[in-house]
């Protein structure tokens, strides 16, 4: 059955990467929470996507150059501050599968330390666009489950045989899952990944027709801003009378 992964929580209804977004997605029956991770100047890991703080908080500054004392005073909305990763873990680890989208290189050791005994939990997926981050995690936690995030392909050579090149890269990184841009999620690509022993999840999918197509071709996961909608759709598609 195709799993529904809440992209930054239920991020169409609540501020992305906020406690309310993650709680709502969990309550709606999402199979997993995807959370972005960045680190402050003084080494505190936050659930936050952007390099810059302005879009979500109105504060002019880069998260990596701002200290946690300042960040903790910023608001995502009238009630919610930026969410520290340790607070996120306290509420959700052990309750639901968690997909960590690691944005900041250099935080891998601190991240693994924060996870403690959960670092090798199969319900924790470490993911990144950055192959060096994925490789570092695998070195720190050999039994970890890792995913390579793959966006639009600009390299002409890789385009010529995308599936073979991707599989070779996945094998070299010892990944379990490919997180594909929906533009790359063709039936042949998904089949070749599955045949090679890799799972395929697709981002970011908020359109019902696209989701139905992806479920039909057998993707393992749909990463969506609308988990409340997609969870219902996936259950309906997989029911005996669908």
C-alpha cells in the first residue's frame, strides 16, 4: 500500500514544520512526517526549511548565522514559535515514522546524538539532496535507513540513462529509498528501482489525479502538503471496492 508522507506536516492548513502541522497530520492518519532540519549559529537544530528566516517569520537573517536565543523569540504565527528538533522528537518519535530532510551539512553527528537510541530505528529515515550528507549518516549509523532526494535532472549525460545512473548512485550510497520529483516518477523508472531492491517515494504531490496515477504505477510513498486529503485517497484506492 502506498504510504502517505506529510511534507512539513499538514502544511497547507498550518505553518510548515510547526507543531500544529505535525499534530494534525498525525491525527489525520498520515503514515509518516517529513521534517526539514537546519542548525543555528550556536548548534541548536530546528525544524525549518529555508536558509533565510524572512519568509516564515519576517525576521531578516539566515538561520545558520542566528543564535538560538534570538530564534526562539520568532513566531511562525500568532501562537507558535519555531520548533526545536528535540521538542519534535519528544512528541513524535516512536509514534509515527519520521523522514528527516537534512538541509545543513555538518550537523550529522549532533543529529545522531539527539536521536540517541532511536538513531537505528527503522521508523527513522535520513534523507537529503546532498549525497555527502547521506554518506556521512551511513558512516555514523551503518544500520540506518537513508533516502536520496532527486530533483529535476540538468546533467545531460545522466538524462541519457537516468534509471541506471540513479541505481548506481543509490548502490554506492547504500540508500534504501529514492525520493523522486514527480516529474521523474515515470512507470519505467519506478519499476527499475523496485526491481533493483529500492523503494520510490514521490514529492510533492497535492493533485488527486497525479496521486492516483502514482498509486497505480506502484510508488511506495507520496509526499504531500495535504496528508488529510491523500490519506483518504490512498485508503480508497487500496480498498477492495475501489
